[in-house]
C-alpha cells in the first residue's frame, strides 16, 4: 500500500492515527481525506480500471480507512465492515462446517449470540473456556479445533489473557488465533505483533470514539487469509459506507488523546470506587491487585478505560441507574461520553444464567465506560448515585 510520505520505521502511533495511510488527497491537497460518495466508477476503456470498479468491492474512502487500520495494528490487510458483528461474522465464514473454535467464556454478548444462535446452525462448534488460563485452552483442543477466539481484557469481568503464550499454543497446533481488540485498540495493544493471526474490532467503540457510528474491522497479515476474507467481504457487501468511513478516519485522529484522558480518569475512578462503602468489588486491569495486572504491563501500553463494579445489592443498582446524570445509562462504550450499563440485562442478556453466575455477571454488577469529562464531576455523580 502507498503510505504517507513522512513515515519511517520510527514513526510513532500518535502520528499515524492523525495522518492515516495516505493522509491527504494527492489530487487536490485536501487534508481531510475526501468522501467518495459513489457506488460505481467509470472505466477508461475495455479491460481498463482506475483501480476502483464498484463500492462493494472497493471505495477510496473505505480503502484509506482499511489501510490506516492495517498500519495501526501493524498488519498487512485491513477490512472495514458496517459493524463489529459484521466483521466477526465475516471472519467466521472463513471456517467450514465441522470445525471447532475455542472461545473466551467471558465475552461480548452479541458475539456469544452469533456463535450459538447463528453459526451453530451452520455446523461450527464452539466451546467456552477461561482464556486467562492458557492451560485451559490447551486442554480444550480437539481433533477438529481450527481456531481460538479471545477478548482481552474480557467483557465485562476484565480478565486478561497472555496473547503471546496463546499464540504459541495456537501455532503449535496449526490453528488460527483471533483477538477481539476492541477494548484496548492498537494504541494500547497490538495482538498481531504478539503472534495473533487476525484482529477484529468493533469500530463503534474507541476507534469511532463519539457514540455516533457503527463500524467493524478485521486486520490480518497472511495473504491467503486476506484473499479469502476479501472474497467474503465483496460477495456479502456488509461494508462500511464512504461517509461512515470518513467519520471513522476523523475519530481515529484523536484516538491517542482520548484514550490518554479516558485511562487517567478510569484509574482515578477505579481507586475511588474501591474505597466506597457500597461497592463490593472493582474489576479494572489497572489496579495492581488485579490478576492480569502484570501481563497487562508486559503486553499493552495501557489498561483501557472500562471498569466493572459490584454494588451492595440489586436494589441499589436500580437506584444508581435512576439517579445517574452526567454518566448516561446506555449500552455501548468507548466514546467521549461516560456510559453505564447493566450487563446482566443488556449486553449479556443472551448469555445463559449458569455461565453468567460462574463469571460474576450477577444482578449487582454494573459496567462503566469512562469518558473524557472532568473526573471530579464523574466522581460527584457516582457519589450521589451510590447513596444507599
Ligand atoms: C460492541 C462490541 C462488539 C460488536 O460490535 P458492533 O459494532 O456493536 O456490532 C464486538 N466485540 C466487542 C468487544 C464489543 O464491545
């Protein structure tokens, strides 16, 4: 791919998020990459193409975004989809009936749902293990295991998996290692550098960053896998539109400053929550007592800005959700606005009660996506909401 003329091997990610792949439009010099709102492209003549034929196959704005994501994740090929679920669904279509995939037991509820309620019907098999325990993954391997799919930190319990170690296990057994990197983004964690084969994202979250656009990404390194995924993407057409691609390019420009602020706020909030009399447990990878703290230090440059916490009673949950004002009671995460969700009834409603209880996703658990507001205002809001 043709990249920005200033890039060298030493260019930092804070610079790359701002400048993207090509960065500007070489025809006009426009520094905001143009929105090519065209479904189709004129051919100069028979057997001639500008490189663009039809926007389901390729579109210049989407291509700039796809290449930007490939650069940020340090992969070779990027693919932009209309949502995170469309991206995950397309990756699953790279597998065949009868194959088995080992999956994190604590994960986004929609991912669990598409595995269990859609792809099981097409003959794929899934089993769920605690992927913060690499030996548990090894034990789960079967003759037909074709892939391992993890989130780290997991949603909502924030368990951290050792990406390098799992990559070794997956490679030794000739299976594909897929990491959902939505929570940390390539600004903090680059699984492909640690040995993963495929990275998926909900671009709706930190990458978009403003709670205004649905998007999904896949980034990978292997040419054969890229050709297969390209075939799936152009055949199905669950692609990101030119305008939404531009919104994502714009969102990504501020990824580093947003995440810096969000993580700073999150660390302060996690410490404050820990000391509150009505809070029983705090799950945040940035707390030194968290089981995944040391692995996080080793494989990531940040702890993210997602915190889950358990309050004293289910009654208090209802009060908190009714009283909260600065923090908004809404699903989703990763945007500039702080959001609070009730995983049991929202993001994880599709996960069976037995699994939820084992994980700790109970009727007292709340999940906080920390935004960029002043942290004192966030604390004051939680303070008044958490009064018994
Ligand atoms: C939101 C989310 C998804 C799904 O992405 P959509 O853009 O909502 O389709 C997948 N994985 C994780 C970790 C998520 O948070």
